[in-house]
């Protein structure tokens, strides 16, 4: 009888494979955003070096504007990667809540009938 109860408990605590599927696509998107942000910073460095080499200090005002634009875009890309990671974490939390609610529901339906509260008649 003890093995029967432990087998039943093992099956109740088992998690289905579809509940554990990773968010592969979202992880790739997060990586893509962060790689693009790094590439934008590398492009900025290259543009600053090229500007100073070709035009000297005369390109300073143009480079400040371009640097600001590229840094803002790189920051948005990095933030997009972080938001994607946040979406992955929220999805995991949602799945955990769904699994726990399923276990609670299963436990409530498997308890003996005499232990359930009876409705009170109002008269």
C-alpha cells in the first residue's frame, strides 16, 4: 500500500514536457538585440575614428550628433534584449503557477468526501 501511495504521489508531482519547454526563440531574440547593441557601439567607435582621421576636429559637432543617435539606438536594443528576458521569466512564472494550481485542484478532488465542508442550510 505504501508503494501504491508513493507511485500515485510521483505521478501527481510529475511535470509534463510541454510545461518545461524552453523559450528558445525568445532567447535568440534577446541575444540578437544585445549583439546588435554591441555592434552599434563598435560602429560608433569606427565612425569617430574615421571622422577624426579624415576631417580632424572639424567633424566634432557632426560626430557628437551621430554618437548620440547611435548610443540611443544601442540603448534601446539592449533594453529590448532585457525586456525579452523579462518576458521569458514571466512565462516561467506563469507556467509554475499553472502547474501548482493543477496540483491543488487534483489534491482537492482526491480528498475523501466526509472531509469536505457541507453547505449550511439557511432558514
